[in-house]
C-alpha cells in the first residue's frame, strides 16, 4: 500500500513525526509548512502554492491541510491508496470535525477517492502528550482499521484518550460522533471579544465519541462526507 501522511500542526510537529515512524512501506509526507489548527476545510485558489521538496518523498507545502490532500491526489502522490492525517495534538471529537484542519485533509482525500483516517489525541490540560504511548495506541488502531472494509464516501475519525501515566493500553470502541456543541462564552475587553471554553467540561452523551474518549478509550467513528 502507498500512504500519504499529512496534518494541520505543521510538518515539524511531533505528531506527524510519530505517525511517519509508525507507517511502514511506501509513504509520502505532504504537510503544511506551518500550523493550521482550526482552519477547517480552507483551500488556496487565488495564489500559487509553494512546495518544497525535502527529499525522500517529503514535501513542505505553503498551504492548508486540504491543499495538501489535493496536491497529493492530483500531483505529488497520484497513486496513493490511503491518506493519514495526524497525530493531532488535541481532540477532534463530535462537531469539532467541522473546524478541524486534521479532519478536513481526510474529508478532502475521501472526496478525491482515497481511503483516509484522521488521528487526534485528546489532551487533559495541563498534562503533556506521551508520544511513545500515543504511537503505540496509533499502531494498534491502524492495524485494525487498515484491514477493515471502508465504504465509499466514508472516512475514519480516531481520537486517542489521554491516559494516566501508569496506563499502557486501552480498548478500541466504535461509536457515533457527538452532536452537542462545545459550551463557550466570550470575555470582553473594550471592543475585543476573547473566546472562553473548557473542552473537558463539554457534554458527554452516553456512548458518543466524547464519552468514549473521555472515559479513557480509543474512540473510532465512521463518518460520511
């Protein structure tokens, strides 16, 4: 199989390096040259997109995650079988998928006819991500999903839990994405409005991806474009 690896945290992020180390075989790294977290499905159409060839099938793109997917499918890796996006530093659960550049890359790849998986890691602030453990959990879920049937027009959205330091493994749970919004407010200072929100306090509908991930399990959702 031929893989494209991308993200929205930028080509130098720890998550994409961890993912690239996990994936074996023919792989292309085609990722943004800077962070695009929260950019959604933004694309670049009114200027040229600069692409730096870093060798060994690795490309740094002056564009969004969705741009990277389009470039992969149409120019840089046209015969790829799978596009993997992540490992994102932060959850992309439920309706967050509409905001996520990580998921947008996968959605765009699915539109282009590739099979695709988005991979994110929920963070329990102020804890830091253990990338060794994240890599282990990612390999576990990829070993499963790469062998499962993926219906046309669908992609996998995966959210890794933030486990306690003494935990070394957890189970994979297939679940539906939550439709509940993130509770938020705005703090005002003169004419400025500052977003305020607590990710860990969001509503946990029973058996939703949020509930599963917050319970310390790997949440996997099948999503239709």
